[in-house]
C-alpha cells in the first residue's frame, strides 16, 4: 500500500509517498497553483504514483497541509461576515487591547476589523461573569436577530456573547435557530471555537473562523472532488496548527485550527527524524521560498502556544510555538531611499519567482544572490528539470549593486548576510528571549533553502551542530506521514487550586476527558492507541500570563492537588527565576488533549560506506563564494543520493539533491548517519 503526504507552500507543492511494502520513498516537487491549490495537489499525487509505479487504488492514507486559510486571512479575501454580539459591546473588535502594533512607528496601521458596522447586530441578552443569567434571551429576540441578517449579503456569521465560555446556552439557542432558518450560512459560535475567557481574543478567533470558513469549505469540496476523480479510495486528513491530523469535517467546522498549520508538519517530521538520530533538543529552521519558520524543541516535544497572532489578529487556538518571518529564497532585495539594503518581507512567490527561474521575474531575490555566488547550481534546479538563468540572476543583482555603488558579487554577499541576519534574529527569538541558550541545541535545517543558509545562521548565534534530514525540501510532506490524530478541548475554570474547588475541578476534568474520548472514537480510527491527557493553564492571582502544568486525567485528591501546586511553583521558578510558594495558585483553563497515536513507518537505512564519498557521488567542482574571509574557492559538488552511512565530507563542499542544496563551509564537516541525515559540525574556529 501507499501512504502519501502533500504539503502546499507559497512557492512549491511537495509530495512524498511511502511504499509500505518495499519501504521506498518517492518525492515530487512542483510549482504551487495559487489560484486553486487543489490543482497542484491532484497533479502531484498522480505524478508520485506514476513515479512509484502504483495505482490510485493502492493509496491507504492521504495527509495534507494547506495554506488556504492562512492566505484568505493575510490577503483579506475571506467571506462577507456578520457578527451577532451582546448589546452594549459591539465595539470589542474595534477597541481591541489598545496596543500599538509597533511602539515607535508613528504611522502604524491597525489591521482592519473583519466585520463592518452595517453587518454587526446587537442582541439583547447578558450572562454574568459567573455564568448567571442577567438578561434572558427571549424567543422574540432570537427571531429578531435572525431576521436582521436578511439582506446583509453575509455568507457567514459569528456569534459572540459576553461570558459564553461559562455557559453557552444563549449562543447555542441562536445557533440552532440559524441552522433551522438559515442553513446557507456558515456559523461560528465563540463558545465552540474558543471557549476561554478574555473576550477580545475569543471574539477575534470566532470572527476569523467565520471569515475564512466558507473559503476553506469550498477548497475542501474541490479537493475532495479532485481526489475522487483521481481514483483514490481515501479522503485527505488535514494537519492543524497543533501538529495533529483531523478529518475534513472537523476542519470545515473549525478552519481557524489550520491557520498556523503550515510549519507544524515540518516540526512533526523534524521531531521524528531527530529522535531517530538520538537528538531531543533542537531548533527547527525551515526556510522555504516565501518565509522561514523556527521552533524550539525541548526533550523531543515542541513548545506549545495557546495564542498566536497572524496579520495583526490574535488567534486563540492550540498551536506549536513557531516563529515566522518573511525571509525565504524568494525574498526580494532592494535599496531604500536612504541607500540601505533591504531583504524581504516581500517575496517573488512561485510566479514569476526569482529572476534565475526564467519565468519572467526581474527583481533580485535571495535565490538569485545564491546563484551568482555559485552556492546554488547555476545551470539547473529540481534535479535538472528546471533550467537556471545565471545571466538573468546577475542582471537582477546588478540593480542592487548599482544602488549600493558596489559590484555584483558584493551585492550578492550583502543580500546573503542580511537574509542570514534576519533568520539568526528569529533563532534568538525562540531561544535567548525564552531563557534558552541556543549553543546547547542542534539546528535542524530543512525547507528548500534551509540547508544552504543553516551553517552561517548557526555561526551567527554560536551554534556548532546542524542536522539536515535526507529530504529537507519535502520534510513537511514527510511530517504528514508521521503525524498523529490530535485535538484539544478547553474549559475556563478560574478557581484557586484549593480543597474546596476539588468537586468542581474533578467534574470538569471528567467532562473534558469524556469529550476527548468521544472525539477520538469518531476521528481516530486510523490510530493504534488512544490517549487523553489533562493540563491546566495556571498562574498566581492577578498575573496576566499562565504556565501549563499536568493534571491527572482520573481526577485529584488533596494530596494530588498539593503536588500540582508544588509543580507550578517549580515551573515558575525555572521559567522566570522566582516563585511565591506562599501564594495561592489559580487554575485559569483546563485542557484535555485527545491523542490518537498513529503507527510510524519504518524508514529505510543506508548501506555503510568506506568513510569517504565514492567517485560516483562526485558531480564535479565549481567556484563557490564563501564571503570576504575565504573568497571564491574551488568546491566539490556531491550528489546526496550517492552518499553512504559513515561518509565524512570536509568543507568546503556542496551537496545537491532534487529538493534542496546543502552548504558545508570551510571549517565544518558533515557525517552521514544510518538514516541518511547529515550531521554537520564545526571542526575548526
């Protein structure tokens, strides 16, 4: 049987297939089709099946990562959305948190409110902060609210009532009325999408879910039609922001859970491969054509985040703590009015792409700079299937050089240094700013451009070890093959961790565990083992941030509660350098993590070599520029497919393969392990 993972990026769509009978991997990389991502997905599936010599009927699993939701929000191309909100607070989204996006930017613009005033409708109802009914929602008011939507041209509606996280009864009644009278509308109920306190974040998440809902639903429908037309007997499983898979039905209901899913598949794949290599502490470095994503992995687990931002909007959904910047192979370089060099965040995308790709692009990009310096193959890419136009790359970079008053080579070096500086800052963001020393971690480089820049980024932050997976340009697609089924169920608790709270605490835990178990029974049929764990977001009273602590899923007695409180004090001490053991601890949110463990494929191992790459692995030699310190050096170019376990490559060297290029600078060496990973280390300072 065949297992397939398809990851759609801003520039390329990556497809990885694993033949479970032979253990063989098959990889296809093709340009993304921005107008409809499902076109490239279907084409890639058929191409990888043809490469594997298998029929569509042989496919037993299809995992999918998509940026449809992300693009709809960032480009503000969602559906016309209405908002039904508690009377008296229609301006929560407009007022927001009154924070300046950039403290010293005098001309900073707030992101536009996704629901205009003429589609915001007040509903006469009110719950108190304890969930008590202050103003009853009458049937007449329900009918009036539904009638108000007539003529609004809305395709979706968000229901956001005050304190509905305490009791969703009013929101549910309105949702049921809409289902009866307006089944054409996509309905996003805040107490279902983000059942946590903090009204602005909950409202924002629910509105975004409504804004992108119809767009994602249409995409899922098209994708299903193309998958069926291709003859596949299975439907796709979509990866979410927390790295877990979900059915298309779940994603269609809560598409907001996929907004930050793009990087999560790569993090899952990185954790899996690093674990096989015996590495538990790493920083992932995923540099693609449009952006770079970094994430800190400690003890084999990515750090979680309860809230992330995208496009200036807060999103309150469980996700991995991935930091994204607008720096990639397609990042456009320019000279500003003050004569300063800039790289990104604008990208040339898949079309027209870098000038070197020959698709009509004329603006200089990071890729063009790498081609000019000989780091990237100046003749072809993608295993020889895409010709490279060196002259066009030089012409594009010359424009930057003219603006800076320097040569083409110096301009290319400057573009590379500035891009590396941006990415090194991102690495510091997830490590140093969180109290972690990056020198104690391994930098795992993947994405089409990651291995080309990783050594210099690592050197800038003091890291001395890199890990490059066997197929770095398609690791996200591989991550889709090893992802588990996963979801989180949340309830705001807002009680102190004291004995009198135990009955309510245990009852809430039991309800969350039951909800997670029921979801797994329906969603995780492909999983071999089901597990529900319980966590709490805890804090000292009057703090505005929380720490996650583990709770027993079977409930707590006074002794277990005391142990949980002690665990919080210890975590607070470790995270912030102090603790208040005499202070009470408040349990803000309770979380049940439903985890369906999916069987992992057996990865093929390499044969053992002689310790040095054989002559069949040597593709030739070319001049590669290593900056002002080393200049241009004659550098061996190796074929990754010809490397064997135990082979050692002493820099300078370039390792080429279909989906990426790895640079081993002078003073570094690379060793091939049994799974085909490249462990690259500093050998001299």
